[in-house]
């Protein structure tokens, strides 16, 4: 089962920042936080990941709370093409068994509106 | 190839027949994942391979489902005695390892059981 909780849907105005929250209160020390998104009819696309420090790349920023129990994905200037389902995943790193597995939850459906 | 390749892209089969779905991961990627996605639903984890470790089969829904990964590269997902509820898009992903690298997804195989 997914170890994360996300709101089922959110709206955002085009050009504004989209802030997508995720709760992962049972996260373990060896688990990373990953974000993926799935645009309609396409395979999921990697966005960003982090362990405990905030991360930024060309797509988004990831803010992880100090206790690591929650995080926020920030799309700084949302466009209509950012409309998608966004998945927050905690991924244990390592080898063997379920280490490194990616278990998707239900995600947040983000609708960017003009 | 440059990305994860899945074949066929579409498959229509009669109830009760066996089907094989193929996934060619990105060259050099040691981790390989299978998921299925029913219409309007999230990604359901099926099976995860990591190098020479025993695969994590915990997501396989029944003993009609099995998967192999030969030579650490190509993977085949087999569904025996297909049922109508098996109709879904089957997605494959691969990542360089199971540690902190992103997973890349194929475009999926759309399976329709009639």
C-alpha cells in the first residue's frame, strides 16, 4: 500500500504557483520522497526527488519539512500543460526485497485553468 | 533504444486465452517494474525486478500472472486464461538502479479482453 496521503484534486490559475501537498508521516530514514506526474494517456514522468534537503530543478521545487513527515511540490508558474495527476511516493533505497520499489497511490489531479 | 519500449502497443484477446507482454528496458538499467492501470484508475504495482535479487512479486493479483526477466534485460509479463477484468494498460518502467535514480516509463500496452 502507498505510504502517502494527497488531496484528490486541486485547481490552479495559469501563471500562478501550484503547491501540491503530501503527507508521509510514517516515512523511514532510508526512504526518499519522489514525485511523478501523469498527463492523460501518457506514461508517468519523473519530476523530482529528495531525502531531507529542499531540492530544485528545471521543472519544480520540493520542500520537505524538517521532521520529513510531509512535503510540498511547487510548480512556480503553472501552465495549461501542467494539468495532470501528480503522485507523491516514498521509495526505500537499497537492494533486495522491496528496496527501491515504487508504489503509487491515488495522487492529486491538478487542473490548471486559464 | 533511447527509452523503454513495450510491445505490442495494443492487444485484443479472447477471454480464456494467454497473452505475453514484452518490455525492453533502457540499456544498462538494473531495476524493472510492471504496473497496470485500469481506465480512470491509478497505477497498480505488479512486480519489481532488481538485478539478481529475487523479484518482489507482492503485487501480482493472482497466480494467472507471472513475469520473467531474462539476462537482466528484457522482461515478459504473462497472463494466463485472461479474464475481462484483466483489461487495462500495462506499464513497464526501468531505472539505473534501485537507489536514488529516476524510473523511466514506457508508453504501455493496452490489453482488451473480449
